[in-house]
C-alpha cells in the first residue's frame, strides 16, 4: 500500500544536510551526509472512554477540524509518551478529570489532515473517574454523557464511530456480568 502523505522534509533533522529521495517502498529517507535514516510513521494518538453508570462521556469540539462535532477525549501523543499516560493526560486537559484506565478498547486507523493526510493510530481505553468534576477545557466546549443507544449522529473523525461501536459492545459485556 502506498503512503498517503508527501514527504514533508528535504533536510535531515539531525545534521541539516539534504535527505536522499524516498526509497522505493516510500517509508524512509536517508541523510546523504550523516547516514541517519528518517522514517515517516503513522501518528500515534490515545484517548479514553470515560464511563459512568453505563454512559460514555463525549466532548463537543470547539476547534477545527470538526468544530461542533462530538468526540472521544483524546489526541496526539507527545514524543516518547506512553499511550496510557497520553490518554490520561488528554482526558485531564479536555475535561479536568483524573481517570484510571481499566481496559483497552482497541486500536483504530484513520487519516488526519486534508492537504497531505497522514495515517493515525488511535489507541482507546475504557476509564473510570478517580477525581474531579467534568468541565469543558482546551479543545472542548461542552461535555455530554451518552448510553450505547443514545450516541449522537455528528461524531468527529471516521474512526471514532467504529471505536464507539467497539465500546458499546464492551459495555454490553460489563452490563451482562453485573
């Protein structure tokens, strides 16, 4: 499968010299001066399904892309950040809640960006609130709680609908056990 994005870098991030054109598989470039290899990887993202009484918390986005759409709290990982730490951080930044992750819901592939779309790997966890009262912060303008059969139609990002369906199946399993 061909890479979606054009190569954004002409120069080496290490030494600044000209990078060789992409190799034939289109995933890496080599610096002509220092020999470092630059890999063009998918962007890792993490988020959490914060659950209370069988309902999931979603945020209404206050920024583009998908301003005004509902979304799962989450975002891009910082360099070197573990996905679990990133999911906890993103929930805190967007809602003010401190959460504890309980399960992995799944990993969902998507693309991000219009002009030069890049693949994203979206890692989602189920989480429970440890402390705090939810309030919209940073990217969020509203917070809502939705049961598996009450999910809104206007969901941001194509992968999020699949992730919500996976969460709903998982949540049904929790209710069957309880």
